[in-house]
């Protein structure tokens, strides 16, 4: 199975947010931490917001945070939400696709069962299961470096007397 880039970015963005649970990050920071397109990320964050996974606050003090606890986010449900409308193959699309073999095909139910098993296996884990100290450290260091670069260096105080 292969996830869309959209779902991949969604998973990674949530891992970043879960790594910094007490911090609101803006889309520029998240995109920079992940080294991905901010424009694409904004669409991903909108989808995650619509699904109730993140809370977006606009404005100068705004940012993005997890709306749920990381241990409440089942990965299978999340991936299914992010991949909605995508089928593993043409005949598994929500609209039924356009495969002329569908009425005669014995592969479709096998692939459908495999997709269900995939989501069930992912639902045995939560977003919290994807976190560990090295990842959290990496995200924290990247986010702090990006914040310093975007806000400029802190003002230097002359301590000479």
C-alpha cells in the first residue's frame, strides 16, 4: 500500500505537533521543521482541522495545536480520514471507479479485505505510539532554530560597565 503525499504530510505534521504539545506552531514553522511546502501543508492542516484533529487559531498569537490527546488519535482512523476519496485501486474508489473488469473480478474483494486489515492494524496504535525522546528532541531543536531565524537574533545587551 502507498499513502498519498497528503496523508503522509498529515501524519508528519501531527507527529511534530504531538512532540510539542504545550506549544502552538504556525504553518511556517511546521513546514520548515518538516522541510515541506507550506502551501501544501496549509491544505493538510485545513483537512486535519475539519476532522477535529487540530485546532487552528488565526492572528498574531495564533498557531496550530492538537485538538485531541496523542493517545486518543487512532492511526487507522486518521489515515482513512486523510485518504478519503482515494481507492487502493480503481474499483475501490468511493465512486466505484471505471474498471470494466469489476463485474467479473475476484481481486476486488481481496484488496478490499487487505485495505480493511491495513486500517485495523493501524488502529491498534495511536499517534502517541509514534513519539519517542529522539523525535521530540529533533522537533524541539528544529523549531527553536527556526523561531530564532524568523524572529531575528535576540537583542544583545551591553553588560560592560
